[in-house]
């Protein structure tokens, strides 16, 4: 809004300098007068815009460098402590029924997602929310008729994300289920490596590991395919507003 006011001031000033706008291409370029470039409204508008820009950059840096690392460190430590206490206090029936790979997967995969995926996803989520608010509110204020287009788009976005959330939960659970046998097979193979070599069963265990890895790769492929499906639908709905 402040930039629009500054632009209107500059345009009005340029019209005052060159009232014969039809022949302006045949005239030599003239610099804007200082009273137009350094007017009170223009200085105030640029000053407010500069303050908002510096504040936005400063807030982003503080969140990226201070808040997010502290939050992630605290969350990861608390999650690991709760998981460790739960496993240590679990009955023997749970330890005998649960494979070692499944327990290791919980400690490795969940902690990795908390330490690496959570900060980037949280940052992207906040940026998207701020961008959506900054795009929708000016559109509604300047053109209230746009609500007739934004309301159906919001409903379509809700339907797409609801379907994708159900699909994503199912596929993520499948990915975690197929990843646990890999860790379990590796740990068991390392424990009985001398027996495997003595029995000459290397090819059998390699083939078994290949089948397990193929199942996990298929699950990861389904996760990637779901993300691409969501990206195509979101981009298509985003173009509808134009």
C-alpha cells in the first residue's frame, strides 16, 4: 500500500514535469526533481517499507538460528528419553515379541525425522501460511468479489489435503513397517555371520536382503508418487485463481 502511494506520487510528479505525454518519446530524458523523489509521502512510504523488510528478515534469522534449533534439540531429547524409558520399563513379553529391527527403527527413524525433517517442514509451513495470508487479505480488501472464487478453491484444497493426509499416513506406516525388517536382518546377520559363512549360505541371505530392500523401495516410491500427486493438484488449483 505504501509503495502504491509512492508510485502514485512519482507518476503525478512526472506528469507535472512533462504534461505533453504524447511527445515524451521525442524529448530527451530529464531527471526527476528532488522535491518529487524526496517528498514527504515518498520518504515515509519507503521508510515504512524498509522497516517492515528489515523486521521480516530479522525475525526470520532469529527464528532460523535461535528458536528452531532450541525447539528441535529439546524435542529430540525429550522424545529419546521417553522412548528409552518406555523400552526399559517394558515387560519381557514386549521384548520377546517385538523384533530388534523394529525397536532400532523407532530410535533411528523417528529421531532423524525430528532432528532433520521437522525444522525444514516447520519453516516451509510457516512461510506458506504467511504467504497465503499476505496474498488473500489484500485481494479480499481490494476486491471483495474474489470471495466467490476463493471459497470454492478453499473447499477443493480441503478435499485434496484430506485425501492426501489419509494416503500419506497409510504409506508412511507401510514404509516404516518395511524398513524394520532391514535393520532386523542386518543385526541378525552380523550376530550369526560365522555360522552363515560356515554353512555357505551367503547367497541365500543376500537374496533375502534384496527382497526386503525391494519392498522398502516400493514403499518409498509410493511416498514420492503421493507427493507428486499432491503437487500437481495444488499447482492446478493455484492456477485456477488467475
